[in-house]
């Protein structure tokens, strides 16, 4: 939205203070259950913070925009009960975090982005918006791979696996069985290596779950030739579990 003439004449520092004042007014109206008024002030805070960030592109102003998005998304979820609007604000948080987000970003910055990918994709899936969930999962996978290359830790490999899982589930729901198989297979092979390295019980259970999903998917005629392979892997892992 365009800035008002009053805002144009205010200094950047004055406008930054205005954001905090709007947020405080919004919280006040929430406290007395005047939710329509509260939303107006949250939106004012968002508008001013966005306008400042478009002018400066400073990290502190970027963080303030994100803070405003977080507050209004929480408001939409908790008080106005508009999950559709909360989802839109979640998406704006991710897009803003991604802004100028290159490989030189710190691991902590990547982890924050990963957590917001997870929250956003989960909310999109809960609303049945599989297409949008797939798009955000593709973006998550791209940056999860960069993070894993930086750290080489199993903890960060889980983000790559989760992004692939979201893609597999999304494609399966949309009846794109070939794409779903491709991602489930990647997860299974990756987890096989992890299990061989760690022998962790949790990984074994997750691996068995992937085998069972692949068994179910390959029951379809186009995958019949692959069904026996995953069935055998599932049976062998179950036998190991029982012994």
C-alpha cells in the first residue's frame, strides 16, 4: 500500500517507532476483545514496516517486517480464526526470509528458514492446498541441500528428507505416482544408509514406514515389477526387528 503524506514526511526512525506504537494498540484492542480494531492496527504496522524495508533493505528492518507478519499471523490463527489469512502471512514470512538469502547465510539463519518452511507447508497441507505445499517443498529442498552441504550433519539431513517426504505425499495425493515413487525411493535409500551407520531404533521404524509406503504405491499395475523388491526389504527389516 502507498504511504500517507504524514508517513512520507516522517523520518525513518519516527516511522520505526510508529510500528511499535501500532503493535501496542493492536495488543490493547485484543485485550478488550475489539478484534476488528486490533486487526486494523496490525495491518498498519505491517504496511509501515514493509515500506521501510523496501527503502532500506537493512537486516534490522527485515526482521521487523517478519516480526509484524508473525504477530498478525498469530492474531489470525488465535482470535479471528482465519486460517486462510494466517497461511498467507506464513508464506510472506518465508518469502521475506528468503529475500537475498544466499549460500553465505549462517547455519542459524538456515535453521530459522527451515522451521518456517515446516510451519508453512504444514498449514498449507491442513487446508488441502497441495499445489502450494509442493511449491514450498521444492523451495525447502533446494535450501535444505545447501544447508546439509555446509554442515554435513544428520540433524540437517532430516530437512532434506522432510522436504522430499512433503513432495512424495503431495504428488501421491495429486495422483502423480511416478513423482511420488521417485521421492519415496530417495528417502528409503537415504535412510538405509543412515540406519547402517547408526543402527538407531527410531530410524529403523521410519525406514520400515517408507518401505510400507513404497509397497502400497507399487501395488499399482505400472509399478508391479518393483513391488516385490520393497516387499522383501520390508519383510527382512521386520524379521530383524523381531529378532
